[in-house]
C-alpha cells in the first residue's frame, strides 16, 4: 500500500455567533482539509489548523507532500521525522505541527480502514463508552447568558465554560448571572487566556471563587514557566494550562513541571495524534488530568480526537468542542455533539465519518469569496498614530 496523492483544500464554515475572548474575535473556522489516497483506493481524511495564516499552512502541506507520496501510510512516524529534520520544519515548528497534523490524521484514517478497525482500537482500545463535552457560553448580557444556560441545561450539559479577562466588572456580572441560572450542580469553568498579571489573577479568582469555579484556564501568561506553578500554589481554585503547550517539548516541560492540575491541548500543537496520546499518558503518570482543546474545528478533527479521548485514562468531563456553534459542517451527517454533550463509541472503520464532497465544495467557495476568518476584527487594532 502506497500513497499516490495528497490533496488539500481550504474551507470556511461560519459560527452562529461571533466568538469573543481577550485574544480573539472570530466569525467561524477556516481550516485546510487533507485528502490522502492510496494505490489500492483507500481514502483518508485529515484537517490542518489554519493558525494565524491559512495560506502559509497550505503551503507547508504542499512542501510536506513530497515526503509522503510513494510511501507506506503505516510509516508516518518516519515520514514526520524526515519532514521536520530534512525538510527543516523544526525551525517553524508550530506551522509545521499545524500542517502535519492534517496529514497525520489522514494517514491514521487510512491505516485503520486498511485494518478494518475503528481508529480507537489502534490506540489501545476503549477506556470508556462515551465522552462528555462542554457548553461554550458566549459573552453577553445577563439575560442573554441566562437564555444560553437554559438551553444548555435543557440539552443535558453538565459543564459550562466562559471567557473572562477583558473587563473584570463585566466578568463578575457575567459569572454571577451564569451561576444563578445554572444552579449549584453544573461545573463552571473560566478561561482568561493569560490576560491577567499575577496580582490581578489572584485577586480576581479570590472574588470569583464564591461562584464555585471548577477550574480557571490560563489565568496568567505561560512564560516564565514558574508563573503558572506559583499561581497554582497560591490559588484555592484549580488551574488548567493551555497557552504555552505549543510543541511536544513545551507540553512535556509543563506537564512534568506540574504547573497546572489540568492540561488542555490538542494534536495540532504537538504535531500528531500519537504525540498527543503519549503526552496525555505522561500527564497520567504525573497524576494529572487532560482536557481536549479546540481551536475551532470541523468534523474531521473532532472525530479523530474523539477516538483518542475514548482511550485515555485521565480525561476530564466537559471537553472542548465548537460543534454546537457551527452553522454547518463538511460531513454528510452532523456530529452527535452538535446538539448535546455526549458522544458515544463511533461505528464503522477509520474515523467513522463520511465527508460530503458537496459540502466541501460549498465551504471552499465560501473561502474564495470571503477569505480567511481572521482571529481578530479591525476595530481591535485601532490605535492612535504617534507623530
């Protein structure tokens, strides 16, 4: 079995409403779909993250294709090593990881299909029968947030997540409104995206702790490494690390450095499904937990990650997803988490999904017409000119 083609297509899929945090303000997902075909007719699908600039990621995929054509899909680890060593992508590791992760997914899909098995069996088999995902609350008025909470509760969500770190008065009002609407039982998590200084983070969380916060994600900046560890030691609220897990080496350093209770990351940052799986087990050996992160993803990446989550020993409830926010997808059937918190064991072989070529064509046409969904809005960049 040899790879005979590796095609990439940039697509846009809009959100139902703008995502806003202290870092981003974006209106949908722009990603690169990867379709790998073998000489015996097997097709594997992957999804590469767009990062800051989707064109650079697609160009990286084009460069990496030379390392894949004519090769056995089972030898993906050797291919990856050659891409980063001989292809020099170790000098642009994050872009390289974003791109290679898409090829890697497609190769895993092919190998699982060739084996006649679902992907999770190639990663050690089931540790659980289902994975629970969170409800992503959009920042808004108290009335708006209460409406969102009512919808989440009606759909059965047990874990809720909201961005903070823009304005503390607003943050406090929103968190209070959310806890009032949810009641005492559901878990509530906050994410500051590293926007607070140490004094701000400690003071803010001392006040917000009264609302029974399950954990706060990235309250302070990721560097220096000791900063998160200090916050963890001084805070009464559990802490999750997200920013700073930019590579295998970064993730390993933070996990073994025990800077957080929970490590929230994805295969995109560490370059492959296998690297993600290995690092999750490193966290397990440290007695720590992991949460699957989402950068905004479509059904291919969501499905690939879900297979791995089913195999992990140290997974939190309420893993991250954006399926509930997507106006559409590129699959023939919606994901189980498009309208609820629980995703069970996928049926079928490989990733267990079917990509709709018509939906891909429509999403590609949307990208051609609109360009990349940028992670920022023009008004965020308005600064007075000095002169």
